[in-house]
C-alpha cells in the first residue's frame, strides 16, 4: 500500500503546540510523546488505516519539525506494538481491533484495581495531596475552568492520577506490569472517545472522584471495585469509538 498522506489536526494550532512543548521541555522528549499520542489516536480512530506506511519525512513535514522526534515517536509506537518499523521504508501500521483493545483492558482493569486496593492501605500524606490535586485538575477541565488546551490538561490530570495510585501501591512488579500495558494502550487514548461529549466527561470525573475518595478513606475493597469498573468503562468507550469511526474489523 502506498504511503498515506495525512494531516495531523490537533485541537490547537500545531505551531503553537510544538513551541509550547519545547518551551516546557528542552529535551524534545515531550514532543516525541505528543507526536506518538497523536498518531496512535488517529490509528485507533481508523484515520490512518491498518497496513499503511508512515514516513518520517511526511510526518515531519506536516508538523514542521525535524525527523528526530518523529523517529523517536515511531519507536514509542513500535514498543506499544502499534506499528512495525521496517528499515529504509518507514513504519507500517499494525492491526489493533476493538477485540484487542478489550482484551488488553481486561488485564489492565485487574492490575490497576489491585493497585488501587494496595494504595488505599499504603498511601501517605505527600501522595494523598498529589491525588487530590490531580482530581481537582479533572474538575477544572470538565467545568471549563482549566487554562490551555483541553486535551493536554485532561491528559496531564489523568496521567498524574493513575501514576500516583500505582506509586502509592508500593509494588515494583505490579508497577512494571502496568507500565508495559500502558505503553501498548495508554490511558490518554480514551480522550478521543470523550472529546465533545460532556456526559462522558462528567461520568469520567465522577469515577475518578469515587476512586480517590475510596483510596483516601482507606477502603481498599471499594477502591479496587471502582478502579476496575472505571478501566472497563474507559476501554469500552475507546472500543465503541473505534467501531463507530471505522466499523468493526473483527
């Protein structure tokens, strides 16, 4: 299949978004991850078809950036099994069906549910404050009070929220297992399914609030139950979004 020519329409002006990222992170790492997240959202939505080739030069040209962060972004996607890199040709998009997403979600729900249960017994004051701050950022996004790009703010709050709970669980092997699944199916991919749907955003906010309350109250059983249900709901939203966007493939 010929290389797909596409434009990466972000929710804010690309030039401003790239400049903002570079200003916050001089290493360029954040830019690479942003490109990876953008590409993965478009692949999940079917806008970049399975089997198509993604060329470094095409992405770099569309985003007006060098090939280095694009090359790193494609490596990130290869680690997640989203693409396969072929030397001298580029990266080919692997199949990722709603069934794949649901299967990964089943495992992630159990692991993160366990993390929430452990966190309820072990979280300290420092991590409690971080958890409360992350949830407050969610509330600001849903209430329209957050400054900056909505997707970026939601993603930052979501990443912090789940990371704090995993850290508070205090189990290195559990953290490694969750990290591996997050590389394959990042938490923030679900924003594509929520964007433009205030009902889903409010529900998502309520789910996070319930989890935070259970963890901070030390109710491990409740925390596990709510986190497991939350992950299942998020995964189902993404799988359903994929089916609506590109039709069922399996």
